[in-house]
């Protein structure tokens, strides 16, 4: 199997030492894949090298954490120091990358037959100003993964019952929990915000985002944040410290957590732990005007506009979305394929069906550059709302929206 370059915690040193982008017959790929999925990706690269489409190219895989690739890529690509490809990129970063001029439009590399087998919504997610700036690989949205041994009846159907069952299964002294979620991460909490009528950006008549209309401080946003706060202070479900995704994963894999709100990216470890699991959505919260509607994210691969290996790199991008690769990736980590034929082949697979229902309910994250100004202030408002029992939730969210608007106007 292909050797993967060590995780580049100090990638800037490598960039300073010389060009990272593929040269000659080498193609360099930055990836955030880890554990079993990294092995899968490495094997896929090995297999591609043996195809005629590779034209003898060698693929060098460099592990770069997702949180590190954005600024480094924008800064390094124009200097010829960036990778030829990044695998993977969340679709909501596409606008910022494209606006910076570092992404190669993929339209001319995608055939009619290829597009016919790809979910239309996933291609739309990578559309920025009428051009496709990436090849989607999978869709994702959060849902509840539950332990059937602890919850044989499945996820409760009403919110009152959901809270009651969660409380009955929680024993803090024994470090056992009925329900946990990363309540400080706004991405995971979007479903609750949306259920009460909050939103990030409104829409103009032509369907484009109206960045002056921000619905993260309206009455619905306040109610949603209050509900999230109540999970900690009123219902005693998620004590301070228990919002950590790593801690929650440890508890679930040990069989000490009944219901866990997270995404399909955790399923490789869940399967490895041999947990008898089920997947479903939370019930509609009391007083909400809609069901839980998670953010819909699409992850895919993007190509460096400055790459000198565009033809072969684009072939590898399409190779990753082939039916066989999509199915094998799903079986390893539970990723939801964007290949229609792969979805049909998976049939009633519980991961595809469970998270597929979440994707169907999902609201696509805005992929415009202004979304980058939203995460910080929204996250601050949410985290301060769950810090104390009597936080000024309305004031915190109003301040957050003011900061978002100021940041957008400043750009």
C-alpha cells in the first residue's frame, strides 16, 4: 500500500523548504482522511496508478488536517507550492477558494455520463457563480446513532419522551449517559436552530443568498439556543466537559452512551467496536415549527488552478467517485455516496438508510465566501449561551449577528 507522508503539523516548514505541488510525473494530494479511511484512500491511489488514465504518474499523499488546509492552500497555490489536489473539502469553502482564484473549474473534465450518475444536489453544492469547482464524493448530515442494547425500542418519537428516556439512562456517577451531542458546535446544532425558524442567510428572488438578511438572532434562534442550554442546566443531560466529541466517542464505543448526535464520519470506529447500532433523527422539539433539519454538507475533491498535472489529476478525482470506490468507502466508514448507482447497490444498508434520511431533511450550507464570517460569532454566541444557566441568550445572539454583519461589510 502507498506510503503516506507523515501528518504535517508543521506544513509551513515543508512549504518554506521548497515546492510541494506535484512536479514532473508526480501528483501531490493533501488529505484529511485518517485511520481506516486513509488506508482506503492510499489503496485507491495505488489502484489508480495502475490504470491507463494515470499515464505513469505517481501520487504522493500528504496528511494535512482539515482545519489547516484552507489558509495554507490559498497562500501557497499561487506560488506553485500547493498540492495538485485536496481530498477532501467541504462544499461551503468552495466560494472562498474560488474567489481567491486557486480552484480549477471542473466543468470541462466531467462528461455527460459522469454527471448522470452523480446526485444533482451534490454538483450544485460545488457550483459557484455558474461553474463547478470540484468533484463531490459524499453527502453528510448529522443524526442520532444509538446503541440498540441500551435502547432496544429505538429513538423516542416525542420530545417529552426523548428527554425522559435520556434522563433515565443517565447516571453521572457511573459515567453513563442517555443522550450526548457536541452542543458547543454550531454545525451540529443547526438542526435545532432551523426547527425553530432560525436561518443563516435569507434568499433573494433569484435564489441567491441575501447576506444582509441573517436569521441567527430571531425569535427562533433564541428558542433553539434555550433548548440547547436546557439540555445542560434544566435536564442535566450534558454536563460541562461532556460536550467534547472525543469524550462522547469514547463513551459510545465503550457502551456507556445510548444516543449520540454525530455524523457518518464516526461509523468506521462504531463498526470496529462491534456496537449493535441504529440511526435516526431526533423527534421534533416541543414548540418547534419544523422537524430537526441538519446542515447538509457535501465533501469532495478540488483541483489547484496552478497545477501542471490537471488532466491526470482530474482523472483521479473521477476515479474516486466510481461505483466500486463509493461502495467500498461506504462499507469502511459509512460515507453516503453521491453516485446513484452506488446508492442502488447499497440497498437497505443501515448507515446509508439512516444518514440518508438526515441528508434528505438537510439544509445545504451556504457556499459563499461570506459564510466564513458566520462561524466564529455564531459559535461564540452559542458557547456563551450554554456557559451559565441564566445567560442573556437573546443579547448574545444579537451581538453575534452584529459581528457577522460588520465582518462581511469590512471585507
